């Protein structure tokens, strides 16, 4: 690795072919740590083990981030509104785990968002996280209605943390229902951190909070090895009251 200047961002690390990263504490003020490298399975696993994630525009160099502060959600502190509780009671959506991860990732990439122009999830990201899913560490939570996928989310689960990546809703409340069921499953598994990466009003309204990067890293580093629940969550979720497919 070497340090290079990046216009408007100061000096950051240029990654080489080795799947290693500089310490997250060396990220710049914006949280940018490094540029370059690839999205290979070993590199992505190494990144998430240290609270680092890729985030960049399609066609641009890969950028690696470790923001400070970090937005997290404790599953036990998820705020469920009265109206959402009503949706849950009525069973408007069937929630499944890991039955359509590739579809969820693609839907997150292609769903229009009122606050964004385009998407950061390019084909390379889709392929990389599909590979992570096949490796048993990327998981999807899906909301279905009448046999149609209408919402959901996906993320990476390592080190006692679910690193949330993206969500989509084709119907009102679909992704929120998926989040509630995810929180329930994580609590049952003893996983107490959902990484939300950077602050947004929507996530804060659901109970997310900012903590120092050092505290975030301490929480994922101290997680016991048994908290890493690899493999498809379909049967696992069913055992805890979720739905398989």
C-alpha cells in the first residue's frame, strides 16, 4: 500500500493486490480510508471484519470507508410505530430469509429513490455480494405479497454485527416489516448491532444512533466466534418463527 493525494479529500491509501487494509483510525475526516483493490471474497471479508465497507459510483475507482461517528441500531431499540404494529398484526406481508438474495440486491440497485440520482450498486457490487451470499455471510430479508417480492433488505453478518447494505420497498411498509423481522431474528441469535453506516433522518427515526468508531470497532472485535452464523438463514429463521421458502 502507498499513500496518494486525492483532490478534495487529502491523502488516502492506495491498495495493492493483497487483501489487506490500513487501520480504520487512519481514515480521513470524511471517513474515506483507501482507494483501489478489488471486490474479491477475501478482501470483502477482511474489510467487514474491521468495519470497512466499499461505497463508490459505478465506473469509478473503488472507495473504502470507515466513518467516525458510526450509525448503528441495537435490534432491541428498534422503534415500531403504532401503524407499523398494525401492519404486523394483520400479516400483510410474508417475510422470508435468504430465498431471493440476488433479487433483493438487484431490486435495491434498480429501485428509484426520491433523494438519489441513480444508484451506487453497480453490476460489480451485485456480483460481489451474490458471491458473499453463496459464501454464507450475505443475507436477505424479503417481504412478499401474493407470491411477489415487494420489499426487503440485504447485508453482511460477521463478528456479532449485521452490516446493513441497502433496502427497497415497492409497497408501503414492506422494508420496515423486513427490518422488524430481522431485528427479532438477530436478538434470538444474540447479535446486538445493526450497522447503518452513516446517519440519515429515516434511520434515526427508527432508533438508530451514532457512536464513536472506536466503540463500534470494540463491539465487533469482542464478539465471540460463535456469533458468526454462516450459511443460509432460511431454516435458521424458521426455527425462530420466521419463514423459509
